[in-house]
C-alpha cells in the first residue's frame, strides 16, 4: 500500500484561492484558516495463484489465477466532511464458481435455450470453456461523507454487501460457502450472492451509532452476473433486471468487560424482472444474514442466504460456517457450506480444512483440503482436492 498526503493552507481573496503562509494573509498569529484540506491516495494490489490436485468437474484445469487492483483518493475538510473516489478492477480465469453452468446440470429449457436463474446464474448451459478469462470493474464510485451519512454514486456494492461482515478466513480464493474460484466445479454454496453486482446506482449509509449502522441502495438496471456466469455470446435466456432496491443493517461492538467482539448484518434485495421472448419471469429477491464472534485469536462466523431465482417459483438456499484461528503468522481454518437450488434440482455440501501463513512482508502461502458432495436426481458425485494457494499483497 502506498499513501500520499498533502496539506494545503489557503486564504480567500475576493473569491480567489491563494496558497500562502499565514503572514502573507495580512492577519495576526491568532488567525486560523477557514479552509483546510488533507488528501490521501491509496493503492492496493492482490495477485493470487491456486493449484489443485485431485478429482474435479470444473471445465478448466489448474492453475487458476486472480488479480485485484484497488485505488482510492479521499479529501478531508476542516468541517469534518470527506469526499473522494473508489475503484476496483479484477481479472480472473474461468472456473466453476457462481453458476458457470458446468456440464451435467439440468434445468428448464425454453425455445431451445436454457433459462438462467436471476439470482444464482445457474442453468443447463455448458458454461465457460477452458480458456475463458474475465475482466470486469467491481467498483467505480464517487462519494461524500458528512458527519451523519455517506453517499455513493456509480458502479459498486449494494447496501446488503456494504453491511456484510468480513471475518477472518484462511484462504482468499476458495471457501466452502462461496469464494472467487471453485476448483471442484461442483460447489453451489454461496452466502454472498447479490442481484446487482457492479451495477451503477446510488447508496446512502449512516454513521455507526452505538454499534448500529443502516444502509439503502438503488440501481435502475442490472444484468445478473453477466460477466461472471457465461462466456461472451452464450445462448441463454437471461432476463434483465430493473429497479434493484437493497436495505441493510449491521451491528459491530466489542464488549469491554470480556473483550469479545460481536458483529452481525441483515440485508434484503429485490428487483423487477423484465419479460423475455414471451416468457414471464418472477421478481427475484434475497435475504442474507451473518453473525461473527471474535474472542482473542478465535473467530466464528455463521452466514446464510435465501431467495428466489425468478422463474417458476424456484428458490435458492445457502448456509455457511467458518472457524478461523490466528496464531502468529499462521491462520488455521475450518469451513462448512451447503447450497440448494430448485432451478437445477441440485444440492451440495462442502467442507474445507486448511492453513495459511505470511511469507516475508508481502507473500502468503496456504495449503488446504476441499471436499464437495453433490446430490441431484439420478446422479450423485463428489470431488476431493488438495489445494495450494499463494499470493502477493501490495
């Protein structure tokens, strides 16, 4: 991370702005400037590589790679207001994550084309090919933060995502209850789904008062998981979404007597689904919640999500449990996940056990075992993989 700070002390003359020392303003030593700003610019970069050995149904062979670039610029005024910009870009290889519709799934087909779930992106489409990579903008927002609220505009997170807890995990890319990459190609569990990922919109977020914070967001249009579910030009039926609303609340507080920190969030999202090729889609929705307890070096996190995939009343449910223990440079983790989709008539159970550690000032190295079991009508299968994840943090 690189930080840059610049302080500008200015005097105003007849509507003009002049940078000068105090004496040049023609005031005595007791004079205080009425306009004082401090600007901070930050950049972060994460580069991760994942290698898996063992059984897999993913359309792509190892290794997998994921690169994330983040940048922000913030200015603080002497009135206590803050304004700035935030951005994040991600490049990742094709994988089985987030309903990339691996071969073998069954689902509704209309007019010769598979119908895609508006929440999960799941369908009977063959999905991404082995060479697919995806580049997309996660966030590109401007914001203004007063003493009471923070306003954001532009592509970014919904209110439910903003308020979600971010507990400690042993791995960044792979998780039993939803991650960036699923090397098994089977795991349907994901408690982090949203209806408007990266969609342009507006959001308002209150300041935290006695541990409680509220948020609301609106996006006029959203293309459900367009870049994350299917390759360019994929022949699927995927309705566009409009009027995506999200409401959320979170709580974060450390108990002084015990030192235990509790955090929790509850989020709701709903959207209007447009009709497509004579098909009528239901309006999708979701409710997601999480609870985190941090006591010393031990973190326990429960998460859950339920919602509608927007077609023929098909629901989706997911649950997750994450236990992480931090000791020095090491983080040990045990994760459990469950996912169930009515649309593709499939459910999965997953467990991941692993550990990671810091290597030098910027490196991370981890080793884990991931097992996923899939159940669907007439066909059950599972996958067991030994995973090695390495990364650099800048």
